[in-house]
C-alpha cells in the first residue's frame, strides 16, 4: 500500500499541473484573440504602424519598432489620445497622428492580422 501511495501522489500532482497549464494556455489564447479585435495596422508615411486600443489608452508600435503609449483624453467626438508629445485623434478608421505640431493622416487602416504560427 505504501508503494502505491508513493507512486500515486507524484502522478496526481503531475496531472493537476498539466490541467493547470492547459487552462492557462487556453486563457492566454482567449486574451490574445480579444486583443486582436482591438488592434489595427495603418500606413504612416508608407510604413506600417500597429495600433492597439485598450481601455483608457492606446499602444502604438511605430515603424522603427519603438513602442509609444498614449492616454485617452476628452474629445467632442471620435477618439483622442496623447502623451504630451504625440497625439492620435480621429473618428472610425479616419485617424491622424500629430507629432511636433504636424498632423499626418494614417492611411489604409485595417484590422491587424497576426502572422501565422509556424509548427
């Protein structure tokens, strides 16, 4: 009986850990899918800019790889986000990025499609 218990305990612990890991992976997948619904790719001066909208903020992945965070501020209509140096504003997919006082219209904004997984 003692031998069986010594074998069973690690086996049960391994099974519980496997279920936990599988549950975490499924939760992560759901979170990633939800984030994709709020992520768009636009053209900024001929290069790709990725925009992710989260509650109260927007995250930009600039063409050069720089990450920029902008925070939501009041707007009469549409959206407006700023960090004091850069501002994103617009309505729907008609967005413009304001840097150094100059506004640049973002073109061809589309829902972001993640690269396919390689197996």
